[in-house]
C-alpha cells in the first residue's frame, strides 16, 4: 500500500515508518525536522527506515516539509491510500510558554491533512492523539467517554485536532480513527522524558530527579505495542469513526519508576526531588477494553520489561544517543 506518515522522522512516526517498510509498503515520510530536540535522533530514525527499504520489498521516501504547508500536504495525501498523522508539536510544559505554535501545528496542520484527505481517494486517516486530552481524572482508569478537560495548551490542541478529525469523519464520510497514546517510550525515544532521563543519569553516576513528590502515576506504553495497534488499522475498518485508548493497562508511581531504574543500574544513588510543573498531569491510566474489542489490541510489554529493553538498547547505542540527551 501507499502510506504517508506525517512526522515520520519522529519517535513514534519513525518506528511506524520502519515497520511499514519492513511489511512491504511504499512509505512516504513528511517531517520538518523541528529542532524541539536534537534532530540527530530523527536522522537515526530516517536511517532505520532506509535500511529497512534496502533489506526488503518496501520503499522509503523522505520529504522535508511542514504540515502547515497546505500545498505540500495536498500533494502527498493525494498519493496515499492511508495517512498516519503523527506530526505535532510535542511537549506539555513548553506549550504553556507558546500556546499559539501548538495551535498552528497541531490544529491547523491537522486541518490541512483532513482537507486534503476529503478531496482525495484516501482510505483512512489515523490521528495520533494523546492521553493529555483527559486532564484531571474524575475516575481511573480512563475510558474513552471520560470527560475531556485538558490542563495544558498541548492537551487542548490535541483535543481540538481529535474533535476536528471526528467531525470530518461524520460530515465528509471520511474514514478516520484517533488513537489516544499514553506516554509512549522505547528505543530512540524523545530525550528528557522520565525514563530516558532516569537511565541516563544512573548510568553516569548521577541521582535520578523526580519532579514533585513522585506520587504522580503514569501509564507507560512500549513503542512496539503502539506500532502493532497502527498496523492493525491497515487490515480492518472496525475502528473507523472511533477514538481508542492505546496504553499498557497498568500504571506506576514516578518515584517507584525512579527506584526501579536506580536499583537496576546504580543502587548506591539517592533520588532527588524538584518542583513539579503545574501543567503536568497528576495521573494517567488507560482502559483499553474498547481497543481490545475493536482491533484486538493487547499490550504485551510491562513497564519493568520495557525499561529493561530500553536500558539494554541504551547501552548498545550509548555512543551516539547519550550525547544527544545530556
């Protein structure tokens, strides 16, 4: 199939593109190489996609461009059978400083994709949404009909993109799916996330730093589980018009995670605490029963297994990855 992955040089998009190529698809990646974090990580994602193309029957094409450019988006979407819209401005805390940029990329960029898709023969648009749309929990785990009350401009922008996507599905009869990701992690993950930070500091003899008292909880989702959910959407229309949680079904306190990493790598270190940011969510925990029922989604990696895999990958790739996150 002809697939377009916007934001396809990023963490999740890069893994999707690589796996789609391995599956034999013709993949086009659109990415603007926004220097929100060191773009050499994106360059490694591109290398993995190209290597997969050289080793198999799939193909990989990189287009450096921006989802805010409607002309570029129109051209690429018109040639795609399925669009995996991963492009977004990430970061909860930075969104507080510059909310309009998040609106321009996450909302207007999504509208460009949707407008192009409704005017073409696109078979499906899969939107990368976020657990940040929920905001403050009324109950846990989050079911998809839980109230959405974002506490950051980032969360608000993702919710707006999601609502537009569902509206286009209804009004223009466009097959769409929105996947609400819950804190995705794994090899080549974005730097300065909790797990990469804890591992990096411990491997360098520095205490892990927890923001707040550490009683906040997160549902950490391993990248391979996210990839599998997206791959399934190439095979079924059962989720069209739906919003699905994609999480691990488990959650862990941040201070417990820090202790787990510290105990594995540097048990002699103490854990340090710093001030918590107001825009950070208190808790996240996914109910994935809807995804299980519709697309047979079953997360296979526990947080402890995932951290061990990431740590092993980190050690193997420390020469290039570590300098980019420190």
